[in-house]
C-alpha cells in the first residue's frame, strides 16, 4: 500500500465488491448451486453478504467448509422452530436512549450503525430493524448527552452492526467526542472487520485510537482458525502495536466449530496472532438459526474437554445472554 489515502479507499472498494449473489458465490467456490439446499427466499429475509477476503479463506469445492456454512443461505432458515424468536436477548426493549443499550453496570453499548461487512446467518441481528436505533445526527447528540449525564459509565462499547463500517471521518469524530467525556476510561470496539476485511485497519483508524486518552480494547469475532489468515494476523498485530488490547468472541455453531479440535485450534491460532479468547457464546435463539444450535449439554462437554487440554488463559468463557440478567451468564 503506497499511502494512507489508497488504504482507506481500498477497504471501501473491497466492500463494494463483496458477494451478494448466491450463484456467484457458488461459482467462485466451484460449487454446483443446484445441488445445495440453498434458498433465495432466505436471502429476501436477510440478504447474502460476504467479502471476497472471507470467501478467499474458504476451500473451493467444499460445501461443508466451516466459513461457508456461516454465510450460506439455506432452506433450513425458513423452518419455524418453537423457542426461536425475533428478539431472543430482549434488546428491543432495552434501549436507554436512541442508539444506547445500557444493561450492565459501568459500561454501555452504542449502536453506531446497522451495517455489517458480512451477514452471518446465525446472528440475532438478522431480525432486528436498526433503522430506528442507529446514530444519525440528532440521535447521536442524544446518545452522547446520555453518556455525559451518566457518571457511573466508565466504558463505552462501539457496536452495531459493525462500528468499523463507519467512515474514518465519522469514527474519528465519535472517538474524539467520547474522549472529551471526563468520566470515561475505556473504549471498546466489537468488530468483525479485522477478520473479514483486514485492510479496514488503516492508518487513519490507528491514529484515531492512538490519539485518544481512552484505554482501547478491540473484541474481534472469529469462529474458526481458518478465518485467521496472514492478512488478518497483520491487522491484529498493527492494532496491538498501537496499544490496543485484543480479544476474540465466538459463537458455538453446529457444523462450524463444535468439535474439540476446532475449538482448540482456534484458541491456539488466536494466541499466535496476539489475541486472547474472551467469550464462547451459546447461540441466541433467533428465528431462522435453529440449524446452528449446539445443545447446552454438548457445549458443556466440549468446554470441559478444552479446559483439560489448554492453559487457562486460552479457554474462552462459555456464556449465554439472558434478557434481564446483570451480565452474560456463565454456563460452567
Ligand atoms: C455483551 C454486552 C456488554 C459487554 O459485556 P461484557 O461482559 O463486559 O463483555 C455490554 N452491554 C451489553 C448490552 C451487552 O450485550
Ligand atoms: S453483527 Fe456481527 S455476527 Fe451479526 S451479522 Fe454483523 S458481523 Fe455477523
């Protein structure tokens, strides 16, 4: 990359070149789309979206590829399964101010945008209308006023959607505004972009994070070691070199990472690239995601096994989000 300008243009151009068409993705992967249980109706409910970078880490010809499974719109999604709802974590009613979810002590989540670079089929956000909640103009002032008034808040979590979908200019100005609120100590970003679009970690972003007095934490989201290619490793290293503490959260997903080997490989690969495992989430029971569920009994057994095989700091906390609880609920 020759300059910071070309770097920032590059991620937005790459985003525009993402796969949004099932047949095109299948052609790229040399898969016969007619022989797979795909569903264009599922794409109507939640559009297909995959960066070329993420697709590039899939194995051509493998319909069971663990990365492909995360993004492939299957007819399974249309099945109605009891207990799988459109608001499994109670977020629809938890908004304290426009764009703010303040459920836990000392920290609040700021929904910066509804947009994501990739559409993960298991995500509870697939059913969530973010139009009403994202930070636009007046909403953004109200959210910042809420944070400024709540002196018990020490940490703001930029979330979404994906906060790194904001332009450099908007993100920089948001970080500056938060930095000016004296009672804040930490800034956390929950983002999948270091994994699905590593060129997003550009000089402008690194500068914004370095210039803030806030202590920065980035929680990336990878579910499988195969996602963590050398370009992703470079992006995580750049963040770390700029003083950002790096953590990962995953979702336990049937057919993606529900084996001892894949969970162990993921933890080890994360550590190799300077990232510590943080949470392993049980699936939020969102409508259309039942085919990804791993039972709690199997989850506990997997977790016990990796605990016996890995040093404690490489074992993620197995948690579930429960509406109304004061924190994520540990399962074991
Ligand atoms: C998950 C979550 C957090 C962060 O919880 P930690 O346990 O600190 O990672 C904060 N606010 C909301 C609304 C959340 O859902
Ligand atoms: S919010 Fe995260 S998990 Fe959900 S679709 Fe976006 S990137 Fe995927």
